C-alpha cells in the first residue's frame, strides 16, 4: 500500500450522527440492486435496509422499505460490526492489525502510553476479523 491515505467517505453526515439515524433513498437501493453482479429470482428490493438508527436503549435498528423493523441489542452489536465490515473497502485486515502491533513495539520504549493505546486498538480491531484462513 502506498504512503498516501485512501480517501474513504464518512459513513454518516454530521446531521445523521447527531440524529443517530441513516436513511437510504429508494432509488439508491434500486440502483444498487439492479447493478449487483449476481441476481436471484428470490431477490426482493423491499427487503433491503432503508433505515438504520440507534434506540434510547442502545439497540441498532434496521428497517426495510417494507417497514419491517428489527432491533439489534447491545450484546449482538459486536457481531453486527464484524459482519458489517467483512469484505468492505473500509474494513480492517490482519495486515492492519499487524502494522498497529509493530508500531506499538517500535514506540514502546519512548512512549509506553501510546504503545498501550496502539495495542488496545489492535486487539479491538482483531476481534472484528474472521479467524485466519476463513
């Protein structure tokens, strides 16, 4: 990878973060559904997520265009995060985790607090990855 950082757009706008609410237009969902590489007879565009948010009790909510709503409680959010990042360009790789651990080792002697934070970040990110070889 080059030394230049990739431009990855923010997941939500400042307003969406303020409201903890994301809504996707029907036309955006339809365009994605029509353009995906594989389509099956059973595909139903009304089943794709059109809205996501967080409830007062910290559940992630997902709502389809058909207005079916599901709440993902806090104990399941770790798994939701891992699945949401899987095979995505904004996801994390084992190489990323290794680079953080290496950086922690390199700065440990001079900045032990920074090294501890890097190791903690590496551990949190590693928990979102599938097992090696999976």
